[in-house]
């Protein structure tokens, strides 16, 4: 068989040699050891939270090594295509601080970055395979293929176009020509050279060395409309775009034997692979009346599956990234403890520290991490971020905040900056609840003083406090005055003395503080009362105390 003649017959539209593209996309001019990575989603219109894992790995590996991280849109399956999806993907990741170096939007010298725009390239490479006898046209109809599937199911054998089930592999040139002249549609199939009795050994950088069954299926390279399948397209693209490391979900592991064959058939250099486990969540299932916890895939319908939903809910992008990093690299938390204020980019991300078994999505952990991250921001940084977030998601609160930025910043500065900063909120959406009482329009008394205290004592304590209150008192003087108030109403001014003989007093200085706290903040728990009163200012403090007294 003259394969060149067959190639010309099948690809009358292809007028270039692959060398044309090899010259057009020469090796990248990058420093030694630089990695080239890509995120290659199909634009389905939904950006999954799980995507953050491979994307962060790609981004870190590329940028840490002085390499390139690009976005390639894999839209050869046009039925699934969604308008505007590319911009959404880019925006979603950029919101989390992850930038692509090359993409449909950013441009770059190795484009086009959308597979549907690369049809000519794929066809040129497909033609090359045909001319080397490594691919062939298959004229089997949909009916023939479904009949084949049924036969294989009945015989309980692996389904697919392989071995004895292959029909079109050995068609002569004349047979092919006749079919083409008759206008019969065809797909192009890969002439697999594998044997399912063999195993191949392969080393994945995350999963380690694995053995997988060799591929013996003659998979489809080009569909009947002339467009490539993902398999052909990604191999050609990763070669021409000079991808050094492929980071993707472990669901692609089973296609790897085929991909390896494809790379070999083209004589392309095989990139390194990192197959990442699916993100799981814990779900409760009932079995025989017993509730059990099982691991399930975080699916599109689950809460928290949409990447951008985190922003609306009030998670700071920095917190989400920090959380993902704790899952991706086992030594990250230790590093963070040693370097609490260092930018996350200073952490040396390492493939070796990735877990092969994958991660469990845990909201509680995300919250803990978030509290830590937010506690490290300065008051100014928190203010800017909460103001920006609330301008979109809580306009009413935004007006209060921005009407007096200095006031808001003084509130946010409470307990910040020291070795043990306060950790009051995990989300921007919790800030209003935390500091709302500083604003009269949001202030309400939600906690009450336990019944065992006499109303008269509370009233007297408030009166005495107001009488002695001086805004200019330092912390110690302010507190000494509260002790005096306690003594003035017959409560024990000293905690130690109280503990030694609790029956001798109706209460202690801490109870007096509690009365004042509930009157002024409306709650049992609040930040430091000295700071709170200083920020609120004397007239607000006194009027709240008076108002509270009147409710007793
Ligand atoms: N387009 C594939 C997907 O949607 C990408 C697989 C790969 O990264 O090679 O997951």
C-alpha cells in the first residue's frame, strides 16, 4: 500500500508539511529547568472549585521555575461549547490571583489557544500518521458499531475497535477510494500497536510508578466532520506548545497508555505527568438504618462546587488559595507557622510533597485557615478588602463602612498586629456581625444579663461607672475605676479574693464588666472593652448605658 497516496486521497485540503508547524513553533527560549504547564479545560460554562488544584499546581510549577503557564481551550466537542466561557474561566482564576501567561485573551506566540481554531494543524499531523501507515480511515456506520458493541457485550469482552473486531484496518487503496468517491463518511483511526496482554510501566510524578495495560484499541483520531478528538488534539498541542508537565485529573490516567502510543507514533517527546486525585467530600448515607460517612466526589450540584460562589459568600481569595495549598503540599502548614507574614509565593512548592491519595474537602478547615489568613492582614488591608467586597455584596454595610473609613479602621485594628492577633471572622460576610454594634443603625442588645443579678445592682453599677468615666483615662485607670464600681455596689473588686470566698459576695468585678459589655455592645462576647469604649466615644457609651438602664 502506498500510504502517501492514501494520505493525499484523504486530505486533499492539507497543503502543508508538519515541518511548517515545527518551524512556526520552535522550542521556547526559557532558562534551564523552566517548566511549561497548561490548564486545558473544556468550556462547559461552569468553573469547578476542583479546578483550582491542578491550576495552582501548574501556576506554581511554571512561575517558580521561570516558565510559562498557559490556558488552552479544548472545545473540539462543539456540542458542549458555551458562549463566553473562556472569559469566565480567566476571570474566575484571576479573582483568585492566578494569572495565565498565554491564552485566547492574553495572546502568545504558540497560539491559537482554542482547539477549534487549530483544525488545519491537527489535520496536517493526522495526514502525516496516515502517510506513515499509522492511521487509517474507517467507514463503519453507527449501526455497525452498535452491533459490534452488542456482540462484545454478549461475549463479555472489552468493548472497542480492536483485534479481531477491526474491519477497516486493511482496506486496500482501491476500496478506500471507492468509498470516498461514493461520498461515504469516515473517521480516522489510530493503528494501535499495543497488546492488552502486556503491561506498561509508567512513572507519574504524583502517583509514582504504576503498571497499566497496554492500549490495543484503534481509537478515533479524527471524527467524521474532520475535527480531531481530544486525544489527538492534546498530543499535537502539548508538543507544539512545548508543554513540559501535564497536570490533570486522575480520570485521564486510563487514557495514558493510548496517549503514550500517540506521542511515540509522532515521535514527540513525552511530557512529564502529574495526575491529581479527585477532590472528595464526606457525605452521610443511610444503610440498614445506620448512618455512615462515605467519601464522594465533589460534584457540580454540591454546595461549594462552583469556584466563584466562594467570592459571593465572602471568602477572601487569599484564604481559599492558602487552604488549597495546605491540601496540596503536606509541609505548607509548617512553613506558614515559621513564616506567618511571608507572601505565599515564597513557599517552595514541591511535587514530592503532594499526596497521591487526594484531598478531602473540609469547610471547617477552610474556615480555620481563613481566620488565620485574615488575622494577619493589617487594619488597612482588611478595610480595603471588606469595603471592596461589600460594595458588591452588601451595599448597606458598605455605606456605613465607607462613610467614615478612619472609624472603621480603628475598629478593625483592635487586637491586630501582635503575636496573637484576634481571629474573629473567617469570611468578609462575617465582618458586619462582628463589628456591627459600633454603628447605631446595626446596634441591638441580643444577649441578656443572667437573672441571678439584682436589677438594682446593675443600675447602680451603671450609674457609678458613668459618674467616674473619663475618656482620657489610660487602660489601668479605666480598669481601676471598674474595680471601684464593683466595690461600690458590694461586689468583690478582686478576682482572687472572690474565688477564695465566693459566698461572701453577690458578684465580682468580672460581673460588672459583663453588665457594661452587654449594655454597650449588646453581647456577652466582644473585643476589648477599653478599646471599644475609646472608639465609640464618650457620648455613645453613655447614651447606650443610659438606654440599657431604662430597659431594666
Ligand atoms: N480537556 C480535558 C478536560 O476537560 C483536559 C485533559 C488534560 O488536561 O489533558 O479535562
